[in-house]
C-alpha cells in the first residue's frame, strides 16, 4: 500500500523541456535492479551537470514541465525514480500514455493542463521560486496562492486508487473476503 494522495501543498520546480523521454528521466544504465528505492539518486543523471539544470536539491514535490513528458520506452523505472526523488505530482501539457498509466500505478499524479495554464504556472514559479502550489485530487484542481486555480481530469479508477493508496493488485486484494466467499459458494 502506498501513501494515499488527497491534497498536496508544495513548492514546485520547472523543467522547461518537451519530449522528455524515460531514458532522460532515468538512464538505462541504472536499470539493473528491480527495487523502487535508490533510483532517485540517478534522476536526470545525464542532465544534472548542466549549470542551468533546475533539479539540484530535493524538496519540491511538484514538477512542472512541457509536452509529451515520459515518452520513449515503457519502463516503470521512470515514475519510480521521480517518486524516490520525492515528487508526488507532475504537471505537464501532455504525457505519454504508458508513462501516465505507470505513474498513477506508483502513486505519482500526472496532471495534464492546457498550454495557457502551464504558462501561468511557469511564470508565477519563475517570479517566485518559493511559491507553494496546491493540488486537490478530490476537487481535481491545482491552485496558486492568489486563489486562481486550474481544473484537471483524471480517470476515475486511477483517482480512486491514488486516493486510497492502492495499485491495481491492492484494489483487487481489497475484495479478498468477497472473493473467498464467492469461491466457497
């Protein structure tokens, strides 16, 4: 069972890039294990040497980025690395479908917002790097401290699992008593 996702208030970091593929999120040379922990140490490993790279320290739990985030291979290690770094939500203009599925299964909320909303968030965060964003899963909205907010959509089953701290297997196992009763009948 994962930590349930209800609301989140956190600073955010802007990674102004489109088409960030899973090999950029966690390079293939770090995929030798099957553990979900330790991958955060290598998050964006090949980009960290850039002087302008924004992810220098852990702390912000929200990543704001461009279009088609998580494209490339279907490796589940990408959301594992983001979660292990400390992220709970990624806000982007769009996501690769497989990444989006893998993210929700691993307790990471992928929030797709329109271009205008992302631009407003990025401008606000660049103006004040200490700005705290709010994410409310039940209300399906991202809010700024000034009271402005943006709504997002999410698959109802993914929303239920995130709010309950469950993955698909955990959801099925939550019906273990009913399954056993059915088998006995």
